[in-house]
């Protein structure tokens, strides 16, 4: 530990405001960026899910409980889209 | 090599890989950055010349470092966009440009705040700060052009051209700004040379650089996933994503 | 005004000449468009003595920089017209369809743009140089740097003009994209005059400016041509 007390750590021998302002801005901006990106992805995911849900309610949807095993495995076939 | 290359270009493949990779990137990134910053803030010895204000280096250098490399990465992706028309490359440019802008801003802000106790003034028109300011303008231009063009394909190619023109100019800008003003201390941190700082200083610095890189990886994956979902929401694989999930539940 | 279809047999140089001649002809039909950047150049220079200080010592020190910034802004202002009219009346699409390589035709258009805006600025510089109290030697060096520098401005600017073609608020966007790229030219342009004022040899700086020009001449037309194709496919 480079400091004697927590108070000395906060003060940083008078350089505290500069150091903490820098770290503050860094943490706030990074948090905004990370949380914002995360929430936006989830919002987009949600709208895609609704879109998929509305599509599948029109089309016959395989029910995992009652449908025969072949039908269930058919939906899981990984078809390459390329 | 070519099948791998094609796979790499497939948004679906990337989406899956990113989902698996992201928890690791986030946890490791937070650990490295946290360790580096706590070490740098509380345990590293103070600099005999600049006192404690030098502790800003542990965020200033990583963000400046990353801000510059993001532009280089964007330029590499721009080449891929123009030559192979790979969708993912364009998604990368679009998803990471705002991250680069924010990091450039952070490095400018921390540089200015660091300048106050060191030079006695908030802003000095020194070579490195000015170059970063110009980099901020370049990022701003890329984002503005991308927002201004509605058509997705045209936007991708126009932005790629702009990024490439920018990357050709970056060394010229750097050189001319250096020539214009050579006041600043030499670069703190070179990967090839043994740093002249003591180990208690450069090890936490290295840790926070690595941590921020990992967090950037996480952010890039996340933002690319968002962009891919928006573009491909009507394709089957995106819809299947949810059916499979429902089946599992 | 449509261009005559250039057939395959017409060489690239002839095609460039034709494009250049046509742009000159069109420009001289609308003379006001030629005068506007020059008026703007003079007005921006006038703002500095009024806005900052009319003192001779200040003007002598800052004059070269003021003239360079004003020239840069007037070139920027005129760039919007570089492709706009041709884009609106469909001439540009014809140009892209020509068998000759597009980058050469773009180069011809850019050179015409420089002759119509950059060159008049250089010719006007001695007058404004006297008005900001630059000495004869500085004015000569300043004209020389502008002579080498303004074609670079036109060449780089053409990329921005091509990228923003057909977009809303293209003018502002164009400035945002291009000003950062102008900075090296500005630094060396004014730096050369400053070095000359201190009596240092300026050959090396002029050579560097020349290197910028060569680099811009070889690379910028390709970027502009690529950007034009993107913008035309967009509309």
C-alpha cells in the first residue's frame, strides 16, 4: 500500500481531485457504454423474439411435450444459411 | 483456409461463437482491469517527479492505446468490406466506431486533467493531445457518414472508403503534428522495448491495457450481435434461435 | 449539358481533356459561381483584423495562417459544386459508363475544379498578403505553398464531395469528413512561411508539400472514383 490511511488515499497529496475526476469519467462512460450496449442488444433480442413468436403462432409449431420425437429433432436440424 | 474464411463471414456462425465467448471476455476483462487499476491506484509507488497525479496513466494510456488500435482494426475490416464484401467486417466497423469515439474522448479528457497538475494548464497544444483530437474528429466523421446514408450496403462501402482514406492520413497527420510541436514526453510504453518504468508501475499498466482490450472484445461482440440481429431478424436462423430456446425450456 | 459519348477508340488522355474542357465551359457560363469562393476568401481574411486586432505586428505574425485558413475554407465551400450539378442532371452517370477509367475522368474534373477555384485564390493572395502586412519574401513563399497545397485540397476534397453526394445536409457533413484530412497540408503550408520568416531554408518543406501533392495525385482519384460509384448506386 502506497498510502498510510484511507484519507491519504483519497487526497493523493493534493492530486486527488484530478485523479478521481479522471477515474470517475472513465468509469461512468465505460458503464454507460457497456450497460447501454447490453440493454440495446436485449431490446433488439426481445423484438426479434416477438417477431418469431407471431410468425410461429400462425405456422404450426411443434410442441416439445406431445409431438413425436422425429418432429422435435427435425426443428433442430442445423441448416446452413450460406 | 477458404471454408474457414467463409464461416468467418457468416453472421450466424459469429453470433454463436460470440455468445460462448462473451462471458469469458467480460469476466477476464473486469478482473484484469480491476486488478490493474486497484494496484495502480493504491499499491504502485508514487512517481518521484509527478507525484500521485501520474496514477491517471493507468486509464489514460490504455484508452489512448485502444482508441488508436480500434481505428486500425476498423481499417483492416474496411479492406475486407471493399475486397470481399464480407458482411461481418462492415458490422464490425459500424459496431465499434462509437466505442472508439468514447475511448478517444476518455483519453483526451484524462490527458487534459493530467495536464493541469503536470503543466499547470488544462490544455496544451502538444503533439499527442492534438493527434488524439484529430482522431476524435476522424471517428466523428465516420459515425456521421454512416448515420447519413440510409441504404445499408452503400453506407458500408462509403464508410469503408472513408476509414481507409483516414488510415492513410493518420501517419501523415501524426508526422506533421509531431513536426509542428515536439514538447511532450516520449511514448511511455512500447511493446518491443523494455519499459524504463519500474515493474511496480508497468505491470499494473499492462494489466489494465489487457483488461480494457478484453472489455473491448466483449463490447464488440455485444454490439455486433445487436447489429446482426437488426439486419437479419427476418432470416430463419434468427427465428430458429427462439424456437430452440423454447424447446429447451 | 450532356457530354458527347466518347467511344472506345478515344484515348484516356483525350477523354480527360474533353471532361476538363467541358467543366471549364460550364463554369464560365455561370461566372458568379466562380467569384463566390474568391469573395468568401477576402471576407474571411477581413474578419481577422476586425475581430482580433489590426495591429501590424499581429497581422505580420498571423497573416500566413489567416490566408491559409481562409483559402482552405473557400476550397471547402466550393467543393459541394464539384459533382453536384452533374449528379443532378445525370451527366455523372454517363461519365461512370464511359469506357475510359473513371479515376482519370475524376482527376480531370478535380484539376478543372482547382483551375477554377484554387488558382484564382493563389492569384489573389499577393493583394491580401500586402493588406496583412506580409513582406515580399513571405508573400512569394506563401503563394508557392498555396500553389502546391491547393491542388491537394481539391484532390482530398473530391473524395468527400463524392462520398456525400446526394445526401441531406451534404455541405456540413463534407466539412466534417474533410477538415481533419486537411490538417497536414495546413501545418506544412503555414510552417514553410514561418520558417522562411526566420530565414531558414524552405526547400525541404516545399519538397514535403510536393510529396503530399504526388501522394494525393496518385491515391485520391481512386478513392473519389470508388466513392462516386457507391454514391451513384445509392440514388
